[in-house]
C-alpha cells in the first residue's frame, strides 16, 4: 500500500496525543484505504453514489428550485476605485465577499451589503505582491484572506489587505487550499511531484505560517505523468474537509480530531477512467472523469466531463450528478438550468463555490431592459419573491453600475 497517512506536529505539548492518533489511524486505514492501483476497499455500509445508472437515465434541464433553497443578491457599489469590468472568481463568508477582477487581477473586498472596503495586496513582482491569484478563500473568523500564487506558494493577508507572508517555495505543486474548523490553513500538495523519498500531501499552517500538522505521506507516482491529467480533489463544506484521489473510488473525510475515514463510494462503472495512459482525446470520448465535487446540507454535487451519450466526432459532454444525502437518490443533469428563481437568464450552471452555494453575476446593462420590457413570465417562477427583489435592485441602478452578484444557496 503506497498511500500511507501519518502525522508530524511541531507542537510538542501534543506529541503523545498525536502518537496515539497516528497508531489509531494506521489501524483504521489498513482496512479502509485502497492503494492507487485501483484495489477495492472494504466499504461496508458506506453510501454508494451510482453515477453509472443515473447517467443512463438523465433528467433535465431541471429547474433551479429543485436544488436551490434561496438566492442572495449583492449590489456592488460603483466608484472609480472599485469599478468591476469582469469577475473571474469570488468567495464569500458570512459578512464579506472577496472578488477577483479581470483584467486588472485585483482582489477586492466588499461587505455582503456591497460596500467596497479595500484591495488585498497589489499586482506586481515585489514583496507581498502577486501576478495571479487562484482559489481565494476567507478564514472562518473573517480575519484572513489566502490564495494560491503560482504553482507552489500560498499568500496570506489580513482582511484589511496587509501582507502576512507566504508558504516557503518547494518542488511540490499545490492543488487546493482551505481553512479548517480551527482556522488552520490547509494546503493540499500535488502528489505527482513529491520528493523521491516521499512527502506529505496535506500541510496545516497557523496564522504565522508555521507548519502545525502534516498528513497523508505519499511516495511520488511518476507513472501519472502521461498525456491525461486529472486532479485529486480537496472538498470543503462548513467545518468538514474531504479528499478524493484520482482512480480511488472512495471519498475520505478528515475529522475534527485529525483522523481520515471513508465517507462515500463513487461508482462510475465501465465509464471510469482506467489510468493516466490514454490520450486526452481518447479519455474524453470513452470515459467520464470527476472535475470537481461540492457539498451542501442536502446534496453531494459532482461535476463530470467526458463520454457523451450520443457520441459525435471529437465531442465530449459535461454533466452534473446530484446525490441526495438524505434520500440517497441520484440524478444526472446537464449544466444548463431553467432559472425559475428570478427568471433572469436561463443559463449554464454558475461556478460552484464553497459553503454550499454557486454564483454568477447580472450585468445591469443586460438585465435592466428585460425587466422593464416585462419579458419574464412571473407566473412560471417558483415564487415571485426573488424576481421582485432583483427588479427593485435594477430599478435603482444605472446601466454603468457594477454588476449584481447572485449567490444561489443549495438545499
């Protein structure tokens, strides 16, 4: 078994406790974890998400109200110092939104009421400056903002924009970052480029960027350097962190005590990508692979790409699988949804984000005429509540104003 999970902790006062946890963890994982050569694990009574069956009987396009409980609108204030031309990403906490503006590459902080507060750092090549930000996150206590800079660095700032520091550069590539329930910064490192002697895939940092925990020791797997590249997933929802490795059917949950235990089984059947060896085109036309996984209170949402039901030359498909964590029903939908929440834009599903929601934005210049002309059939909406709210926001807006962010909270 080459996927071993061990611990290293710099806090010596917890040394014996961590030793005990490591022993317990080793015993647990000797039964639970599979190796990276696709061996089956003893899944017991774990919930199985049967994608293969659902894929053959898709529904759709569905209405948003089937999966969305409510819509939250944030009308961004418009001032010269915070003009937003386009958004390439947002993340949100209880009270704040961090927005990545393009083409300026600025990271702007707004309140949930839309008031601009400040930028996070600035673009450049100097100390504390960045040239591209990925996977922006806000800490649970709303004190810090972190993001990935280049392939192997994480930058940490105060919410007010002051640079606190960065993780030390290394040869490992970083796939994802998150904050855990204690506020520790969790960095998930790319296993393909670990040192020859092996290394930890998960590192935890405190607010001073000192390493306080190391998990999931792994030997590098150079065989994965083929034509096809599919990432592992680090999945976050509220206080929970989950991990899924490519070619491993099991999704593992990291508990609050630092343990890792099986949580879900993903069944792609014959459509599962067998290895990295097929070319990208062959993989895309013959198999399905997991692009991302997201969680809400009710749903386990999986974004898939690959084999189309009605194959066309050089054409794949994109699917969303909804696993109801309460009823255990599984449905597959296309990425286009009928917006029966506010009726503005029947569009492709917006970008999923953490905290059980996905988002998009409404350009005032595009949406204002739709509302003024009465083009939306209000009687077809699940409720007129959200249409009325958006209509009011648009009536208060000029066509030159910043966009209105919509956050769709999943059930």
